[in-house]
């Protein structure tokens, strides 16, 4: 598996696979800590907080009733403080987040928000990468210069949260083929890929080019 579920829990994995309970194994990777109603500009959601084995907290926003049989509209979104919260125009993260919330708010579904800042390298390292981008590197070159992979995210926690919520089949809001593979490794069925391409900022042109050409994102030309 790409996302290390077998490596994390080898004995448990073998046992659960033997008895056909892989979904139960996935759900056990996170603990449900709290939930409440959350009114937003996109509608009223239920917000759930989960904790993984490293004590990191992740959230899920659920709109409407999630059905085990019907594919749920879903977005797995990795935290981006600069784009999601501070309005940075270097990336399209905040634009994608708001577009996804708007669609889920209207159609129902779930948005999983993972604490994986900077494609998994953390906030401080992300800002170091920004400094390298100021000198002419693109987002992939900067991460690699710092000694990281081009994308260090782990989608097994996202899959675990979906399993915990009883969701096994989704219509995934994404342009990222790696995300599809990562969730499939976690026993999530992707019934459909729903493109998510809001108009990008002019300042993010180089970033979008690197995502398309080097990270394989399906963004068109």
C-alpha cells in the first residue's frame, strides 16, 4: 500500500484482511473526539473532530445524511493556512476549498480537512519553500531542494475518517490522480472524479503549471 497502512499495523492488518474487516481496520486509525452543529455561509453542517495516532486533529464537515449505498460527494482537503485562511494568491487551495464547500452545501456530502500543511511538510518548511520560490524555483523544485518529496501527503487518514463516518463510495472532488490512488488504497471506492477547477489567481500561474506538468494534476491546458 502506498500510504503505509500495512506497515503501521502489520499484525492487525493481516487479521482484519483474513476476516474481511478492512473497513473496521481503517476506521480504527482515528478516534472520534467531538462533534457539533456548524452554521456556515454554505449551509448548516455537522463538524466532527478526529485524532490520529500521532495526536494530530483532523476535521470533517458533513452536510445531510450520508448513505452507505449512494456515493457521497466528497472533498479531501489538506490544510493550507496561507491560502485557506490568509487569502494568499500563490496557490489555488482557498479557491478549491470554497468551491468544494459551495457544492457540498448545495448537494450534500462531506469535506474532510486534514492537518497536512504544505503538502505534508509543515508550515515552517512550506514558508522556507516560499523563500526559494521567491528566488525562481517552482513549488516542486523548492520542496526537493529542502530534502522533501514533491508531495508528502498521506491519504490513509482521510480514508479512515470516511470509513468512520460510514462512507465507502464517493464522488471525489479532485484534480489529483494521486489522491484517487491513495483513497483506493484505503478501500474507498471512487465512483466518479468530479473536476474542481475554479478560476485561478494570476499570481499562481507558475504554481498551477508545476501542478499540471510535474505533479500530474488534471487541470487542462
